């Protein structure tokens, strides 16, 4: 099958989730005897790295102001690329961009869509994709019978694989409609590590008692090279910015390590973080619901436990 991967980028660099999607798409092409191709709007600096993920051809569209292109315009551009490339499988990352474009493209192409995929499709008898359902509490096996198939891959559910391949860059001219949405300004979120791209996330809740006590959380995050996060009550109380709020009503994340400090673990919070590979919980309440979902738990006062964790990390790293 001919596979096309949508490449998303920010600040001149390809997002980690798109590299995962590229490796995923290349593997589908390999198991179905096809070729993996990709499409990118703009010119990220690390564009050559896609060859290492198995992408053989890259359709590149230049535009003076990509920020002005809305998801409907993106969809029409991708439809033209699919028609030119003869793509049978289109792969997105199941992030905010993928969620905005993939359903629209599925309608225009009359394609079957599986969002939240977590594994390679089973092509031994048809085309069946495993996906998360019920906020990650269960899995579903979805059979796709349409001629064109669209998959939105959950971030951090497929490893990035690298080889020695190279990709051919093909300039692509598309008919670009005037956007229906006008962007009048934008504000970038602060933070050294983006939440959706982070391998490690350190999060805290009301157990810290106030914003003045966040220094130790920030120190631990800096030592681990982690992104900072918080529970919804913390964001609602303006202790931390809303862009750090993780959970069902905030940002859904899937890091390799999630450390929750002073968070009880309400079901809404768990729904947004339960795809984390390893969950560590620090809470003085031994009956906190979060312990049932945790891989490791420490029952104790955060103001006593976290400084000890910081000291231990410093010792391992040789920091005095």
C-alpha cells in the first residue's frame, strides 16, 4: 500500500509525534509491500531526518504565512497531494492538528478513519487497527474496509526507528483557498519542554498548598529535563498557567514517566494521563485514588519526600 504521512512542525523543527508517525507509516508500507511518503507545509530545518524514518519521498509545499492557513485549507491541500501520490493509507499524529484535519480529510476522500491508534494494523486478513477507547480504559479492534484508510496515531505509542535511508524532496504546487479564519495574533506558551512532546512530566496539585511552594517542583523538573504540569484546581486557582493543566478537560499526555505530587487522582485527571508508560505518585493520603493507577507510590508529605528525591537525583548526577 502507498502510505502518506502528514508532517507537523513547530519553531522550525519536526515534532516528535510526527517522527513517530513517519516510523509508523514506513512500517505499514514495509508490511504491505508499498512505499512510505510524506507531506509537509513549510520548511523545517531537520527535514532531511525523515529519510532515516523510512520516508522515500517528501511533498513540500511552501507558503508565505502558514499561520494563516486554517484546518479546512490544510484539508484541501492534502486532498490534492493524496490524488497526486495515489495514497491508500494516510497517517497523522493524533494531536490537535491531526484531530482537526483527519476527520475533514476522511469526509472528502470517503475514507475510513481510526483515531487513537496504538499499534500497527493487522493486515493478515483485511485491515484491522487497535485503538484506545473510553479514555484509555479499554481497546477496540477496528476493521477498515474503505479503499482509502486514515489513521491518527496516539503520541508515544510507537517508537521512532532510524535507518540510513534518504528522502527525495518534491516541491508541490497546490491550489490554496483564502482561509475562513483570520489569525490576528498568537501567544506562545512558556516552558523549557513542551508538554505534548515531553518524555518526562512532573505535575503537582493542591497538596502543595499554594503557588509559593512550586520551587521544589520546578527544581525537580529541571533536574529531570521534564515538562511542568498541574491539576485543574491548581490552574483554576491561578497558581499555575492553564497551559500546564493536564487531564480530560486539559491536555492529554502520554510521557514515558509521569510524576504526580499532591494530586488525589480524580477520574478526569486520570483520563488525561493514564497513557503514561510509568506513573509515580507522591501523596500523604494512603487512600488517594491515584495509587490504584500508579506503578510506584510513595505515601508521605510532599514537603518531606520531594526534597529527598531532589537530593537523590543530584547524587546520581554528581551535582553538589
